[in-house]
């Protein structure tokens, strides 16, 4: 088995929308190199269809009022060629006050909480702003359980921790991808952690990543939010705005009273519609966070 490596030269303002589209098209991993974006697709993909889809993305950009000019090329990498360039591109990164995301072959920094993610199979290596934003917000709203770190001001008591330590709390990750957010929650000490994804490849990757992190208390389910039973102290959903709007009722139904839901994946300009849908479902806005063109929000019951 091999991979297709696409090199896409696209102006920075159009890049986030491109990342979204590439992940919808089944992209295994994306890295941003400033002047260009490198994206990987699995062998066996309908390459002609994929080329057309990427080409027709110009119209999407035009419709969104963004610069539609970009160029791309691609080549085929056999499995033998694959390991080295891939490894070089996935270097460990620190996220938030405590996390360090690293590929399986890197050695962990003992002062940080390691999240070991094999980026080979699904979206969510932590190199994307929305994943980073979710991790920072998860950390912020569950920090009561974390050891104090020098120079870090302790946050005000997180909403979801009223009446109990983090170990008695539960966490649901909707659209878990590589499982990174579920793994982070489990590492922070959430006692019951569930990740759900419609993509069977993501389900496999998340299960494998959970094992790799030696976390046996994470359950990964294939399906949508309504495939999961029970209610949770914290929910993370890093999904496109349209999906967040569609599942607002499901998020409200799965969130415990005083629980918090962390939403990300919204592009600037879409956040009001998402928050309106959340409000209609009975969830109040707690905070919004802007990272470039991306918006994340925290809502609560
Ligand atoms: N949570 C990871 C990955 C986010 S990518 C991170 O923060 O980095 C979004 C994931 O949501 C993809 O793996 C996709 O397969 C999944 N997804 C898309 N629509 C979904 C839906 N309606 N229900 C569950 N998962 C969904």
C-alpha cells in the first residue's frame, strides 16, 4: 500500500477552508508549510475524482469571497518511501499549559502530559488550530485536577467540576478522529470517556491511539451522537458548523446539568448561527475564542 502526496500552493486566507474540505475528502493528514500545504491520501482512492474535487474547490472559494487561485500537484509514494518524509513532518508540539502531542517515535518531555498520536489514519494530529483550541479549553475547564505548574495562574473553578473531582466526571468526544481529545480527557483524569465517529477508519485509529497511550478506559463507538447513551459532564465537538447546528439537540440531551460543551470547527461568520441553535436547544454561551479564521465556543446547561 502507498499514499498520494498532494502539494497545494494556496494563499493563507483560503487555507482553513481547504483543510476542512480535504478532511471531508478523506485526507489522512495535512501539514502547513507556510508557502504550501502538503496533504496525504490513501492508495486506492478515486484519484481522478479527487483531482476534480480539489479543482472544483476554486468555485467554493469564489462563492465564499476568497481568492480562488491555487495550484496543486501530487505524486504517489510507495509504502517504503512513506515512513521517512512523514516522520520528519510530524514533530512534537506543545499545546495549552500541559499537553505535548507527539508521534509514536518521539520521546516525551517528562514535564508535560504526553498525547501519543499516530497521524497515519485520521484527522486530528493536533497541528490544526481547532484541535489546539479544543485541547486548551478542555484543559481550562478541567484544571482542578491538574498539578499546579510554576507561573500558571490557577483558573476559577471549572463549571463541570461542581460537586466532585475530575475522576467522577465523564467526557464525550463527538467526531473523535484520531481520538486526540478523548485521550487528553482520559489523561486529565476523566473517569468515563467515550469517543464517537461516523468514519470507521477514524474509529480504528482512535482505538489504536488509545491503546498506544495505554488508556484502557476509553470507549470508541462508530456512529453519530445518538449512537451514544447517557449524559456527560463535558462534551467536545470539533465539527463543521452545519453539523454542530444539526446536532445541537443531541449535545443538549447528552450534557449533564452544569456540564460544559466545547464546540470548534466554526469559521468566522458562522458562530452566531451555531450559538443560536445551541441556545434554542437550551444551552447558554459561556465563552468564545478566536484563532485566526476559526472560532470555538463553550456552552453550558
Ligand atoms: N476531534 C478531532 C477530529 C476532528 S475532525 C480533533 O479535534 O482534531 C472531525 C471528525 O468528525 C472526523 O473524523 C469525521 O469523520 C467526524 N464526523 C463528521 N461528522 C460527524 C457526525 N455527524 N457524527 C460523528 N462524527 C462525525
